[in-house]
C-alpha cells in the first residue's frame, strides 16, 4: 500500500517539510571547486515541485524559517554583489531573514558607488537583516558610512537591521569565526570564506589577518547617516542563533 503524505496530520507534514527545507534554520550559499553554487546544509527544494498542495504548504518554510547567509566581495565591480545564479530574484523577493557578510579584503579597493548593490533592492519581503563587515587588520578603517549607505538605502522600511561583530555558525560548514585578530580566528575565517565566497581570482585576495569590525562601530556609522538613507529600523545586537530569536 503506497504511503500517502496527505493522510498525515498537517502538523506532521509541516515537520517533514521542515526537515527537508530548513534542517538547521540557516542556509549558507557557498561555492566549491566541485560546484560553483551550492547550499549548506543540503536541502531538497525539488520537493516544492511535487504538487501544488505541497508547494503551498512547504514554500513558506523555505523562505521564512531560514536565515540565508551570503558573503560578498564589496569591492568587486565586474558583477553584481549578489548574482542571480547564486540567489535568483524569485527567491530574493520571498526571503524574510538574511545575513550579509561584507568581505573587504581584496587588494583592489573600488569605491562603493562603483559596486552593483542593486540586487539588495529585490529583498522586498525582508524582515531582518544581519550585517557583518570583514577587513584586513593592518589597513586603515573603512569608510563604513559609505558602505552602510549603499546597503541600508536599499532595504525595505519594514526591515529590522542589526549589526554583529562576528559570525556565529551553527555547524562546522558555517565556520564560526571571531572578531579578535588572531591566528585561530584567521583560520576559521579562511575556512568560512572558502565555503561561502567565490574562489579567489587574484593572489592575496585573502588576508590572513582579517577580522570583523565591532558591531558598535557599525551601529555608530549607521546612526551618523542621514535618516532618509536608513529608513529601515537599525538596532545594535549580536547574531541570533535561531529565526525565532530575531
């Protein structure tokens, strides 16, 4: 006798969908040598194509129960900050929770106004945004206001933006890295960068003395912006561990 999913109570079906689409509550968009664009941990998005009823019941879990983690080279001018192949516009308009790790460790430091941030405008359903900024320890301070202006001016008014000093992963693949500039933190960051950012395209792209800018500095830079440039709600806080704590 065949197993009929819809014979199960709705609560059990939702639990099955959660195991398939939001097993940890975080999805890191990564690049590896074997696969240019992948998701960590592995999920089963094809489940949504099984039937209209499954799509109707399960799709909210994918887009609302996950924090999507993206690390982006904020000095890259050759392609958008977030490419359509890494995260399609059809997905961006539905996502509610995003963590953006701004990687500023390249040798070539383009002006932020020359970087294509337009993909951020398509996160129209976003409820929470976590922002972390990574830079080489030996360089002068970044002009945080310019970077945050490009980001916050594109966020929906309903979004709550928080800043974090480091990235608190919930699995080995997410590579928990700390804000201190030390060897251990650098190794962890290198592992994270290898998992979540396109492979380095030039020597020296990864500086092993990278560290995260403190959340209080990001918060202060955001507060210094013209209010019309940060119409979203800005808060000071560390990265939450689950979507429910946002």
